[in-house]
C-alpha cells in the first residue's frame, strides 16, 4: 500500500474524484488504475452482466469489477465499486449520492461504457438497434444527468471525457446503429460543453480506433466483410507500432487500452485546461485515410 501512496504523491489528479463507467475491464479499468496512480479516488461502475442477446461477446463479470477495485486500492487510493446498468438513471443517482457522501466531491467523469454489434441497418431487429443506442447514447446521457449536478454543486469545476469512437466521426457500414450512437455523443459533448462551461467544467469526446478489448470480435467482423467485401474499404488498417516483448522487437497493430488512457488522463488534468468542446482522435492517424 505504501508503494501506491508514494506513486500518487504530486500526481496530476491529486485530491480529485473520478467517476468511470464500464470500469470492470478494458479501457475503463485502464483509466481507473492510471487515474488512481495520478492521485484520484475512483467511483467505478459496470453492468457486470448481459445487456442483450444481440450483444454476442462476453460481458464483464462481478469478479472483473472486483479486480479493478483491487488494482485501484493497490495504487493507494480509495474506490467505490458498484454493479450498475447505465440505462438505470435512479441507480446511477444513488451511486452519485453515495460517492459524494464518501468522498465529498466529484471532479472527473469518464463516460466509457458502450456496446457493439454487427448488422445492416435495414435488416436488424428493434432489439439490436435499441440495445446499442440505449446503452451508448441514452445511457451516457443518464450518466451525465446523474453526475453533472453533483459536479456543479461541488463548485470545483472539472472535466468530462465522453468515449465516442472513430465511428462517431466517419460512417461505418455494417454497424450503422453503433455509428449513429457515437455520432450522437459528439452532439451531446459539444452542447454540454457550452452548457457547463460557466461552472468551470470542460467536456471533450475521444474517438479511439481498434483497441484490443473483448469488444473486438474478429469472427463477427470477418463474417460481415466476407459477406459484403466492399465494406472493408471503410475500415482502414491500423498502422503498426514497433514494440519490444521479452527482449525481442516486434510490431503491434491494435492499440492497448493504456494508450487511450494516456489521452483520457491528460484531458482530465490541468494540462488540458484550455480544451473543451473538442473531438480528439486516438487512432494513429487512421482517420486521415
């Protein structure tokens, strides 16, 4: 524990409290650990269960969320971890109330939770559309609705980072409902930035591309591209990054959650104090193809 405490001394987020959705694994866990390392206490929520039969990759578990909490505590910070569906506004409001009671403030919101499925817009059923849009867009609004009043009440300003996608900036055939939800987050980000700027709260969206998490389903993607090969042209290959592993040089295609965390943590901290209402591509330049 002392090791973790030493690492947080003088961190860029010292004394802050961060509310992170989808925190059980992947990007959410990486953000929680890094922000704790930088001195923040963490409120970590995740559904830890199924969203819909139309979401076919494995969902996070209670054990995943418990591991995130353990890793945050290993950094010497406090954590409040709850199993919450972001589509449930009342449940999110309760977590916020409990967090304010425990920590006294909220400074940072990372609206990270989201889901993905594959199919053509004119062929999918209502549940497939609703599951993605209700989680990614409406669920993010519910998170904002629950958290932002507490940030304003605390009177400390703050930073909100909304995790969109490269699909929120460029059309992606084969998952148009996902793109629609992520484009919607851009409008939400920019409007919210104007609304809360007077309270010293900044709002930005990030737009990652090809992050190595369970959401990447090679089989499902392959099936779509095999059936509709012209769609492949809308998905530019990720430039490879030189990496070293076990003392050997190699190449890494997909980005890691920790690479996204570098950007998220910067946006949360004082170094990004002039940045609000911006869309930040986290994609090694892929969107320029």
